[in-house]
């Protein structure tokens, strides 16, 4: 088993993209990634800032209601782990950015809430709360919350029997841990196997989709390869059939002779996609007007 500790975020990425996103994440985690990820977009920066505000609004609301709160750095240092244990031992009602770890995983929970259930801490216990801007739950939220239930287990002497999501609009959504535990354990095992068999020399084939923090990076790679997904209206199933026929780029699609048959692809759909590829490759003049083409080349004078 690899000795490097994993994080709930890495596990959640694997849950939605176990092939591409997780592969690049593991390459970077092993310090083998020698490329450069695109800069974080202004939109993503804004969403991150909004997420922090979402948490702060909740903390302010809790303080005004008279609840005790421990605001911790969440940097996962030895001091942070100790501060989390100390706050739990004191029975603080809410612990923000609680640093937790076991022999395999480490992370900082958005929030821990004290509940009335005996534990190794005393007559109380804690459950994790994941604070998310989204109005609806996502798989990644459930993975992260389950991971913090796992990390709390050795400190409490039992696994928390519930967790909560604090979603956009200020809504708490509770879940029973047992509802997801078998699924979560299977995910943990699959991720262990993925890391054990990881081969940095076998780069996965790029494909569109949700690759977490690697999405923009993969989009750039697709653009550099002039991938078929650059064709407006191209569906992933159509892309796969074209690639199986040896057509991998927008230029190759535009050059397909009329009447060509592609296994599994309707002739009319192929014609429309080829026309769209031609259109996108047609240059424009200084006034923005299309320059006529003959075949896949600009029209001859």
C-alpha cells in the first residue's frame, strides 16, 4: 500500500472520475507531474470566495445564537490535530476546520457539531457537517462527509451514525451514515487498488467530462489535439464511433469524402457533423465574412 496519506477531496474526485481526473491527481500527488495546470478562472475564484462566505455566515449565525465555536486553522499540522482533539475533549459545540487523520487519510472538516451521545470524549460526541453552496446534494459531498465520519471514529470510539450537509439557502440536510457505508467502503477499496496499480507511464485517453480541478487542463489538451469534441453538436457516442474508424480530429472529419459510411453512425448525422466541421474550419475575411471553400481547403482563385 502506498505510504502517502490521501485526502477526502482526492477520494471524492475518484468517485466521479476514476480514470482521467484521478489519474492526473495521483500523478501530481506523487510529484511526477511536470506540466502546468491552467490558472484558476475568475469564476472558480469567485465560487471559492462565495463558499468561504457561506461558512462565515453560518458561523456568525451560530455565534449570535450563543453557541460556543472553536475556529481552527485547518492546516493539518501537529498543532492543528492537537487543537481539534482538545476542543472535542472540552465539548465545544461547534468546531470549524477540524483537522483529523488516521493511518491512511487526513483532512479538515468544514464543521463538527456536538451531539448528546456518549463517546471517548465524555457524555457527548460529534458529527461532521459539510458546508456547500449548491442547493442540492452531490456524490462528492456524501463521499467527503463519510470520510470525516471515518476519521472521527478512532477519536470517538464509534463511527458517527449521522452527518449533515449545510447547503445553499441555509438548509441543513441530515443523512444516516449506514445508508452509505457499504458503498463508501467499496469506494475506499477501489481507490486503494487504483493507487496500488497506478502506472505513471500509462496516460489515460483524454475525454470530455467532469474531471474536478483537472477539467480545464483536459479541455486544453483536447483543444491542442484538435479533438472531435471541438465540433459543435458532437456527442460523446458519435466521437467514439468516429475514433473507432480512425477519425480523431476536426480536420480529419472535415476531409471525410461524401458517401463515407461509419459503423454505427447514421449517414445523415455524419453528413451534418462533417458540414459543421468544415464550417468551423472555414476562414473569415477582415469583415468577418466566410471565405468560400472547395473541399476542406479555401476556394481556389
